């Protein structure tokens, strides 16, 4: 159909409180995720994201070429969050409700893509587009304009 290849967003859901109860420890969990993706040779079309920086750090340790995204609720203190992570991920994924055009510019200046979540109205999608975000995560994809 002459369409661009599909890009998958994979969210790794983990929290320290759930370690060894609901999911493996970060090192093991990251290896399991990596081992599922690697045989398909699609790592260039996969963006793995998580609120849990421990998972993102482990995946980066396993394969620094992976496209990783840090999910955050508030987009304040972008530089501090990236410094705490220890490397610059491919993407910074804030909640759209707490995002400004200035912050999008800061994220881009730091060399990251901006994928916002979870935008479920056409009006808010238009606002995010006006900010220059790179992508929008939504529960309700709309027909193209």
C-alpha cells in the first residue's frame, strides 16, 4: 500500500512495589522484553517506554541502540529527569495535560522526540500538534482530516 512501516510502542509496566510479585526484577524483566523483540529484527521500529526508569536503564544497558521512552506525568524538570536516568532516551513521553510548547522545544533541544499521552479529543490533538509534538498516544484514533 506504499505506507510507512508500522512502529510499535511497547509499554513495560512495573513498579518497585511489584518486584517479584507481579513482575520480575528489572534486570530479568528487561532481558525478557529484549529476548521477545530481538529475533524479529524490528528494534528499529519499536519504542519501548515505561514510567519505571529502572526498566529503561536496564534495556539501555542490554542494547544502547534501542529506542527507549521515559513516561512521565508532569513534564517539569526535563533535564533533571534525564540526568537521573543517566542517558538521553529516544523519547520523552509526558501527559499532555501538563505540557507547554516551551517544554516541547526543550525536549527537542535535548535531542528527544515528544510523544504525549493520552489525548482523546480532536481539540486537544490539534493543540498538541500546534506545540510540535512528534506523536500522540490516544485511546480513540480519529479519521484523518
